[in-house]
C-alpha cells in the first residue's frame, strides 16, 4: 500500500486493497486473523484514531444473502470514495465479520 517516493517520504502506491470473498488460501486466513488481532488492540487506542461498532441481531436464514449483498455494496461505495481522493496520508483497515452465534438447526416441521 505504501512505497518510498523519490524524496524518501512514504506515499500511497495503491488507494485500497480488497481481499474478496474467498478464504481458501491459508495466507488470506492468516491475514484476517492478524487484522482481527490489530482490531482487538485498537480497542485500547484513543477513540479519535479508531471507530468500533457492533451489532448482534436475529434474522431468518434466508436473510443472510441479502445482508452479504448489502455489505458488498457498502464496501463498493467506500472504494469509490477512496478512489476519488488523491491526498492520502494515512492507512486504515476496515475488517467486517458476519458470522452466526447460534448453531444451524433444521426447524421444518417443528412448532
């Protein structure tokens, strides 16, 4: 993301980097683990240097794909905003994780 310019100062070489959806790679899984560890450490940082939000909710199983679609649209919107800016001087990382807190069960036929 950063490289050293001709004057020796750090400059942005890529405005953003995305990991996509596939987690087949061991390196990519390791990357996300490390980013989540950094997110955990950021909890102790000054609030002006980080933004933490969380949401725990209940949904029907068929709503999951709709949520994933909205998260993808959100990331695309952020990327568009980032691409418009060329005066970048800080690197941030946004890590989002949507995962179940309950185990799947087959409720068909149950009341």
